[in-house]
C-alpha cells in the first residue's frame, strides 16, 4: 500500500491529469489536486510530471 500526493513543486502544467486512468487528478490552485480516495497508486502520473512533483509514500499495513 502507498499514498500518492502532489507537492508544492507542481507548476500546474496539466500533464498528469489526462494520464490518470481513474480521473483522480484535477486542476486546483495553486497546485493540482490528487484525490487519494480515488487513486489506485498505479504510478502513471508520476512518470509524466516534468518537475517530479508527484511523490509516493509507502505506508505500512
Ligand atoms: S498514481 Fe495512478 S491512479 Fe493515482 S493519481 Fe496517479 S495516475 Fe491516477
Ligand atoms: S504533471 Fe506535475 S507539474 Fe504538471 S500538473 Fe501534474 S503534478 Fe503539477
């Protein structure tokens, strides 16, 4: 299990939003928002972010 999240490094380029298979990412101000309830931790958004603003944190259990 893990948790994906978007950090303040996000430059709101929008690249991550269309690649998410479950539409967990949406535009927000000042940085994009990743809905952790919807996210399946597939990692697709992580691969396309040009500034490496999408991080993944491993959780126990
Ligand atoms: S890890 Fe996958 S499911 Fe989660 S926000 Fe990124 S693209 Fe969507
Ligand atoms: S791809 Fe990265 S910089 Fe672009 S909107 Fe998504 S999190 Fe922000």
